[in-house]
C-alpha cells in the first residue's frame, strides 16, 4: 500500500479519535478504495470492533437522474438513515473521504433534477452532528480525475503527483509528527475563537467587491474551532485540514448581498460558478450564478429553512491552504482557504440551551466561500460601534 495513503489514514483515525471497541463507518466513493482500505487498517490497529466501508457511485446517480421517474428523485430508502441513526445511538466513529472521482459527470443533465436527488447527503447527518453523538473526521482522498480537474495544465501523472504534494502539505503530513502539528495549530485557532466569543458582537459585517453583508448573531452564540467534544466527552477533529473559526448566526437577521469567491462544488460533484446571493430578513431572496444555479436552488428547496444561514466562518491567512492559491474544487479544502457562510442547518451546541431552538434547522447544509484578501470584516457591538476583525486576512482583535 502507498506509504502516503497509510500516513493520511493514520491521521484520519487520529482526527476521529477512534476508540477501542468502536464500530467505524467509512463513507467513500468508488475511486477512494486505496485510502478506504488504509483507513480500515488504521482503525483496526487502534482497536476498532468493526469497520463498515460504504461506497457511493456517482455513475449510478447519473443513471437514476437520466431514467427514473422524476417524482421519485427525492426518495431515499429509510434504511439509509436508520443505519446512521443506529450507529449514532451506539456512539460509533465515522471517517468520511472527500475528493472528486467523476468531475463534470452530471453537467449535461437537467440541473433542477440533479438537485432533487440529494444523495450522498442524508438528512439525518445534521441531527447527528448537532447531538454530538459520534466522533468523526473528514479528510481529502486524492484521485487522478480530481488531480486533472485541479491541475488541467499538467499531464495526468504530474497533476496527480502535485495534488498529493499539496494534500500532504495542507494536512501537515510533511511534519515529523502530523498529529502534534495539528494539536499546535488547534491551540491557535481556539484562541482566535475565544477572543471572538469574548466580544459578544451583535452582528458581523463583511465587505468586498460584490459583497456587502450584515449577519446578525444570537445573544449567546459562541465561536469555535473544529476541535469538538462529543456529548460523552470524547475529543475529535471533524475536519482535516481545518483553518476556520465559526459560529451559528441568527437565521432571521442577514441582510445584503454576497458574491462567492471560489467555485462551489456540491456533494454530487456539480460545480456552481459565479454564485451571487441577496438576503432580506435572513432569507435568500435572489440566487444567481454563471453556471448550474438550478442545481443549487433545488438543493436548497429541501425545506423552508434551506434558504437561511446556519454558519458563518472566518479564516485568516496563516493557514496552509490559502497561500497555495489553488482552487481545489472541493469544499473541505476551499472552505478552509477563505471565509465562508453556509445555507441550511446550524449548530445548536454553539448557543445556550434557552436559545437552541432559534438556531436554523434544515435538512441541508451548503457552504460557499466569500473570503479574499480584499474582504474586510467588522464586528458590530450592541451600541452600533464597528470593530475591525479581519483586514487582509489578518486578525485585528
């Protein structure tokens, strides 16, 4: 087995903090087999009781959209969700592998139909994350098709080698002890989150070319780094790499317009370019894009709250992803290169119990990137004072 896959797998099970006797779910796509097998080996080496690898095939999704009755596209057999809920009830661990396996596969299909089939996302995922019942980690899984999408100016072999080099760098696999390197980075990110939480801003304002947005915050909202603890007290790192500090906003108090700075890649691989959104009263009233806007609109039509925000995340320029200047066409990486917001479900655990019911609840969660070196971020106090928070990617607080 490739030594790089082994190192990445060991970091993934470290991030998920797989425990002795746990059942581990590994969610992957066809094309991720080598890394999935390496994750299984690493999980068993840490004492996993059982490793269940589930592969999603985007070509089967294409066949469904092409040939199935359109009225059935939103149907998901209940045992898909039951499997995840039963695993969560047993407090298992989960490792998700991200990485494009079939770029542009759905481009010639009706985008409204593509958006109605939301697999591989399941609506149960949001509730499981909010309840903090599992320890989990998402990591990138390099593939040759993905490499050619990212580095199309190179030969297939050169592109694959370069993608692996970049993944190793942003995951800190080039450090003598990657796990220790992530522990050090998390100290810095958690410090930034604590400083933001301590300010108790009423709102955050974001300004850049194409963006003038005000996002209201809930009174007890805290900012976190992606360093989680389950309800049972088990620490884990849900995203690797991670460079963000984030909160869950007031879903009724977003006003203004925003322009995406990086292509948005939906979970099925559909690429939405040139995304532009206008909000009033917390709700997106206009969603436009240069490509594939119908796929996004359909994805957000899952329920009434799909058009409201569940997350605001700020990213400084001290991380390893942004300085590369690479557009990875993968949300896990691109969202940690730049500040971002997310439609859909929020995080009740970021607010006090009495405010938890105000957090946005939805069956979807779609991040899109709005950050750049030109983005200016201010915190707005309850008396209306504006406090610089980010300038040129550097913290001001």
